[in-house]
């Protein structure tokens, strides 16, 4: 390769490069099983001392210290108490680490990773638990099935992704009302609107008239028109009802969940970390006796 070819190559790389707005990268994987494999592969590929923080869409976080493909410490877990590397046996640590890896992989996607410098220098006796030990323990932990749901990166109606499962219910016109009622326990604000024109039927929480999240009639009408366009484009391949989930870029601000039953729209504004509650409500509603 000539010098001019190398310069052209570097120039093309420079032009195609895009600066990241934050240090987080998305761990690929459409399923929990795939994400668990990627987490294990990340541990295996970490040679220098690093603090790895895996954060799910609902805010669950697993923060571990890794060196030479070994986990040497756990700083943060989704729930419960972190394993004690000084008192617990290697076998127990491997099982607990495998469970933590499985839990974060099963949390709502997308799963994001931030790699940081360790807070302190590693001690000479910090041998840790090897990647192979954790992988072997993972083989004995079954990954549960997860509900089918799509999440878009921002709140652009043109890029809305919706679940394509039809709920088994004979009274579809009541599903929006039931979603509206059921979201009371986790929503900051709620709106029940007519699907035809966006006219508000009910409002609650911060979406009430004087609330900080109160939507005006024009906004609801435009949103209803956008969904009408979506319905027209997807009618041949997707039936009602549909669950639509939107989250802001970065996943730190409020998210929006909408159930469109073909007649009415139930909208719930919620903290991004409560996406799991939205999924649970959706799962309950799609049951025949929901």
C-alpha cells in the first residue's frame, strides 16, 4: 500500500467517525440469552484492570471490577447484597456471579456498558473468579423467556416501534381503559384519549389541567393523526391492540407508554427505570383472564 493510499484511508476514517455523546455503548443482543453471552464475552476480553458498569433500560445496574478476564470485586447489584470475595468460597462466588450476569441480561433492553478506571489499585492477591468458572456456572442457570416488546431510541413518532402481539380479548375497546387504570401505580401522569381525534377522555397525575405534564388539545390531536398514519402503514401486517414504548435518548428522563386498542389511546408517563412495570402490566392484560 502506497503512502497516499494510507493517507486516503485515514482521511476516510476521519470523515466517517462520529463523536460519542456519552461513554456508554450498547451491548448487542435481541434476547436475554444473547445479552448474557455478550456480557461474558466482555469479561473474557477485559485484560487490563477496569470497572465495568452494565445498566439496563429500567435502571438496574451491575458494576464489577475485572482484570485479566477475572472478576475481582462487585460494587453494585440490582438487589440484595453483593458477594463477599474475602469470606465466600470460589464455588459460591462463581454461582452468585453467574446469577448476577443472568439477572442483568434478563433486565429490559437495551443494555448499556460503561468501562471505567478502577477506583483503587488492585492488590497482589486479587486473583478473582475466572471467566471460565462464571461461564460454567451460567450453564446451570436457565434464562427465562421474556415478553416481546420493541423500544425506540427517542420520541419521534415516525420511528415508533410497537409490539405485534394481538391480545386475546373479546372486548378490545376496554383495553385502553384497563391500561389507563392499571398504570396508576407507576405513572407520573396518565391520559385516556379518543383514537380518532385525540380528544382527552380522562386525565390524572401530572397530566391534569394544572400539572407539569399536561398535554394541550392540539398536541393530542397531532399525536392521534400520527398514530392514524402508523395504523394505515402497518394495517396489513399488524393488528390491534398495540403497545408502544418510547424512551428519551440516554434513558434518564421520563418515558412514555401507550396502549392503542384501535379505538382509544391510554398514555402513561413514567420514570425510565419503571419500564419493567409497564411490561408486567402489558403481560397481565394479554392474558385471556386479564
